[in-house]
């Protein structure tokens, strides 16, 4: 057993009381949270079994909703809301109880970290709730998510032009070759000359989110009609022994090498 640090002091009675109070408060919060979940489940809310029901939507209408929602809750949340808000009206629960604005953290590649763009991330959440992921025995949800990731990476973005754009000018289009926010936005800023906080960059991202919502509804509608066919062909190269993209070297001079399994 390790000896305790000589500078480490025993907790005071006050500290122990604070710690005990914290545990009690946490327990109370968990009990209340459990009650909320049970209540939602009893009402047929968002905790009931999924996949969730789906009815076909108009891709263009969805994209218009998404474009305008971007200016309220940004990319990922806008994609989710553009679809779930319509399904709330068409179907009701579980969409009525779903906390649609809870996914605002997807903006900026997850709270500004520049990782996966919120648009494909939001689309993947929608696809998996409606169809179910691979681990639930429904590979189509996984395949549609893979389709969105590859399509987003290869599309000349933004694809969709809103009927009444907030910025009435033609925007430069770029191919990201990546689903990552900082790559997608960075390449566009370099090509366009507009900085991150410009109105042009903001409208570009609103149109990218709308483009993604449009494409997702096309795929979901095909699935609903029984006409869906997988369009992506990505698979992590087995010789690398790790999940990843093909274009790591575009940003990184050195990529971690994982241990390979023994033959």
C-alpha cells in the first residue's frame, strides 16, 4: 500500500459535512431525474423503446426549416429540429417530449472543438433514433449514417440554396474531404477569404446544415419506401489496425501507430 503524502491532512468535520451533504444532494437529484424519466415513459415519451416511427417528409421544406433554425441553435441542433419538429406534428410522441434544443452543444464541431461537424452528427442522431444502430440489430441506421458522413465529405458545399437567404450573395463552394468541422470550415475560409465571424461564413454553415438535412430526408424517404441502397464504401483500412479516416496526413505529420494483433 502507498504511504499517504505527508502534506495530506485529514478532512475537517466541516469538509466531511459538506461531502455528506453533496452525496445526499446528488442522490436526491438522481431520484428526481429517475422520476422524470419514469413519468415520460408512462406518458409514452422519449424513453420508450426505439426505433421511433417515421413518416416521409419534403426534403426542400426540411432544408428551409434547418436553414432558419441554424440562426437560433446552430448546425447539429438545426438538423435534428428540422426533422423532429415536423414529426412532432405528424406523429406526436415520442417526438413531442424529445428535448430538441438539448443538442445545441454540437455547434462548432462539439462546443467549438472543431471535431465532427454538427451537421452530420445531428443527422446520425436522427437516423439512429428512427432506424436503430447496428448494435440493436438494424444495420440500415448505421449505413445511412455512413452515407451521410461520406456524402458530407465529398459534396461541393453548400449544396442547398434557401428560397430567401439572409445573405443575398453567391457563396464559394468547397469540398472538405473530411467530416471534421475545422477542416470543412477552414478550407472554405481559405477559398473564400472570409473569416470565422463573418456573415458569409455563418450563412455558409447554415446552408451546409440545410444541405445535410435535405440529403438525410432523401435517404430516410427511400428507406421508408423500401428503396434504400447504401451509397458509402468507407471502411477503416485493416492494415492500420485502428479506426480513422484516409486523410489524416493532411493535417498531421505523425499518426499514432497502434499495436497490431498477433497472428
